[in-house]
């Protein structure tokens, strides 16, 4: 048996059982082969990493378990949740107020935009040349009835305040004059006004005078009076027009923004209407020529929608007619005991047969 061997690295003779070459220092295994240091080192490193990972995971699990089982941590978590909830509850009223304020601002903005559009539309209509001295009322919605925000004297039959849509129509710019009515009489389309037959009673400030209508009321440019509903209807037929419904009359008189009067919400005075202000007929004790008060015109440019003489409409009077109004193109009330008069007069009182509907309509 040989007692020596060659070093695989430097080829020198070394002892057969040597595990290290005494010439070059190479480490040898029992069979004389060089030992692979790298493989051993990686193995050692892997073992170290595995041990370290196991140690870390064990301590982490213990820490989590301690946290779960620690009452102080649980209480702290609940306390934080309660604080967040209390903070949210405290903020809720403010958030609600802000939401309401935003909603109100949006509503106000929308209403302002609608009012601006309606005003521009009404001004455009008022500036549009009339057809046969008639004015076009555009299709759209308007507010009908007594608006309690601007009128403190709302009667029961003026309620509810409600919105109505009407198709487009045309309406006379001013009240029918004596001159226009006489043409109908001369053409055989109308009977003579009840000016001297004892059928027309005019209030003289103290009593009703029915003997004869004073000539001061009967100028060609003054609104015709002493004409009853049937006579006014005959004039409509002769002129190929018709009465407005009460709804059409009101839209033409007040526009779309719910104002109290044709000119706005300022009180009625003689600057704006022929009325009993300092005396009947603005102290003249009679009617005035039509369109004498342009400051009182409606948004569409119609004259004397308040004052001078009251105006017939197609409807019969119904105490609760507004409650039953359709929201679109309501028709007139077709039966009843009394006819509707609108607009007030030179003595600020509607007097039945002493007045004529004047603003006639074409659809």
C-alpha cells in the first residue's frame, strides 16, 4: 500500500491521509480531491438565513398575539373609533347647513336665470311690432293667483298660487274704444251701448246714476262702457276675435314672474293707473283715453290692465276654480251665475254691465 499521494493542485508528494497540502495549502477530502469551499459557504449561509427567518417569524407572531391580548390596545382602538364618530356627528349639522345653503343658492341662481330669460323674452315681445295693434304672448309657463310673498291681501278665490302653461296667442294691446265700438254698430254687427236707455248705472261718488251716460265718458279714444257681456261677445264675432280666458288675461297682465301688478310690486297710484286716487278717475271723475298711463303697462306692453275700465273674459266666476286648474292650457269655466271681470276701473270698483272686456284674443 502506498503511503503517499500527489497534490491535485501542485502535484507534489504528500502523505496519503493528508487533508491539506503542505506545499500549496489546498484543502483535500479523504479521497485526495480538493474541497469546494464555495459550496460549503453557501450551505452555511442558507442555514444561517433559515435560522434567522425562523427566529424573526416566531417573535413577530408572539408580538401580534400580545397586541391582540393586550386590553390597553383594544381600548385605545375603541377610543379612537369613538372620537372619530363623535367628530363626524359634530360635523354633521355644519355639513347639512352647507348642503342646504348650496341647494338654496342653486335654486336662487336658477330662479334668477329664469327671471332674466323671461324678462328678456317679454321685452323682446313688447318691442315687436304688433299685428293689427295686437301683441303676441309667447308660449310658456307663468305664475297665476295671489303671490303672498308680495301681496298681503290674498282672497280665498285667488288661491292657490300655481304655475300654468299656455300656448302662444295674440291679444289686443289696449281696451276697445268707443270709436271702435261705434264702427261695429254702424256695420250692423253690434247693438248700441246702453248710454241713454236707463240700463247703465255709473257711480258718481254718491249714488248710481242711470239716466244718461255723461258725454265726458264717450270720446272716440276712451274705453267703451255701458256694454254688457253679450254685446261685447257680438263685437268679438264682428272683429273675428274672441274673449281671452281668465288665464290668458292674467298672463298678459302680469307676465311670468308672479308680480302683484302689471308694472311690478309697487303700489297702484295715478302715475301708473286711471283709478280712484285723490278722486275718481285720478280726480277727473271719468275714464281717460286708452294708454294714457304707459308707466303702468304690463311686461308685454299692454295698456290699462289695471284701471280705466274693468274687462270681460270668457269665464264664468267659480269660487274654487283655481283649485281645479289643469297645469296646461286650462279652459274657461263654462257655467255659473256671474261672469268674471278683471282689472279694476276708473273708480277702482268693478260695476258689472258698466264695463266691456276689451283685450280681445287671437290664438
